């Protein structure tokens, strides 16, 4: 999964001296021996924060040519989210990887016409404007599909394209609240708890990439594109499991249980003698029995309630006392070694420093090094999975705002005078 840069990713020197920072070039590692599986695809990423752009990143990781379209004066807000180094937002380096960056003001006539020309060359557009915004700019499905009948228009919003909430501003936090996730997360006596990262957005990004590939597969049969309507409030419900079914059939509403599970026990986090934490899971009956043997409580295995996960969950206090007491007398290394020897399931509670140092992650190259012309070598998450014949790659990290505008538009057939005129009009 060595980063590579296709020749088309090389931006020309900008004609506007004020755009000098755009001349930064992606790095020049060697080309892969086998074309990436999505290499023929062109994706226009018009979206911001975070589900839509992350879906485009996932497509770019496996070879799609992704062109990030940002407003000339209001870049993607992710450029300013989280910590920065030397004034350069680090989150963007991850979210913007494998994307060429151009600027367009879609609300201007020049921006509209340029996007339609780009749409005619594209396979996919990903956008997350509020419903009706593209239509207001005369860039709705009618106009885009007329420009390119094979186009897949992917619309990622908080609540979808219709319904009573469709015009509300929507973010992942609202989906985490409304899906029931926050309601079941946290300690029983504590408040509902939101995740400290973009969980719903990330789940929606995975679902969006899946939806795009599904629509493209359908296109091979029909020859026509279509609209993907992705509501961020929906994919997280799938991840939450059978809760709707439980409620429908039993009237059952899941409550907060902290780190415990209602489906099996022991399942919790436990503190070791050296002040570290570990997590234990016993989803399988055989694992639960091995854990009880290991911690010196084999008599619990003969209890009538021990034979099912639900029964064990109802006696979590007894099981947690047994496991927690045993682990508390041992260091993390000793507890881990004993569990591994017993073929029982345990994992250390890591922070990100631990992740970076872990030998299994290192073996998988899960956190990989990427050369960057602005910051030098940087480390970030690798592509999501390994393919034996057509692997993905991080070809470059997130590029400066508008870095590839001149190059992309020149490839589109615009002359230097055309580009200068658009820039003068405020369309670029």
C-alpha cells in the first residue's frame, strides 16, 4: 500500500501569484504494478463535514479520481477542525487525501457552467447541501442528469431529501441522539452519552461509499445513473442491531448498562494491579467457561443460569467480582499472558500512543507513513482493507485549498484566459 501519484494529479503553476501556495506538488513515489479497482471513476466531492467527504476519501483510496470542489473563500471547515501544525489543519490531511482540490462558487453563473462541464466528465457527485440548494442554483438532478445521463448524484444530509425534518440543519451528533445510540450509552445512573468523535458521520460515510458502488453496479445494467438519498440518521440504526425488532415484538426498550452487556457476561473493563485497564468479552459459551476456570471459579460454570449469555448477564455482579478481583491482583502483562494461554478473549484499553506502538497494527501497516510536501512524512490510518490483486493506496495527503484548480480546468478544455475570467468574476 505504497502511496503513488498519477501524472494527472500534477497541478500546473497557478497564473495568479496570490495562489503561490497552490504550487505545492504531491510526492512522486512509484506507480503500482496493477491498476486500482476504482481507477476509471471520476468523483466530484462537493460535500463538507464529514460523511460525504469521508465517503469520497474511501473511493479515492481505491483509485477513483476525486476532485474536491470548495468555495473560493469558504474552504471545507475540516481544514480548521482540531489541532494544526504550522497553521495547517491535520484533520484535512486525512480527509483530503487522494483528492485534487479546486475552487468553484456554484452560486455564480460561471461556477454553475463549470460544474456542469465537470459533471459531464464525472461518474459520481457527492453533495451535502440542504435539500433544494442545488435546485436553487439550477444544478439539481434535472440539470445534472441532462448534462450526463450516467451520473450518480449522491445526496448526504442529516434527515434525507423529504419528510418533516428534511430542511433542518443536520449533523452526526443529532443522529447519535435521535437513533437511540446516546440513550443506551453511559452508566445506568448517568446521563445519555455522545461519542467524542464523528461516529454517525463515519458510519454514514461507509454506507454512502457502499451506496455509490451499488448505484454504479446498477448502471452497468441500465446504462443510467440515479440519485442516492443518504440520511445520516439511518445507517447508525443498522449498527445498533435489533432494537426496533425487540420493541416491535416485545415492547422492550434497551437501557444504559455502562460497559456491561445485556446479552452476555462477564463483559466489562477491569483495572489491573499496575493501574492499566483491560477489556474482557465472553460472547461464546466456551470462552466464558475458560475465563471462570482461569480465575479460579469453576463452580460457577455448573450454575443453571451460566448456560446462556442472557443468564450470565443477569448475574453480572457475581461474574464481575470474580474476574475483576483476579485481574486486580495482576499486572496487565501478566493478565494478558494468562488469558492468552487459556485461549480466552482479552484486550488492553489503548490510547492512540498505544495504537501507534502495537506490533499487530505495525504488522498490518494500519498506521502508515505518507510523504507530504507541506509537513514532511506524516502518519495516518491506511486504507480500510487489503486486496490481494488490486490494492488501494494513499497517493498523497490533503492538498492546499484550490491547489489543482488551474490543472483540472485546463484538462477540461478551458484556456488560461477562460480561467482568468472566471477568477475575475469570483467564480473561482
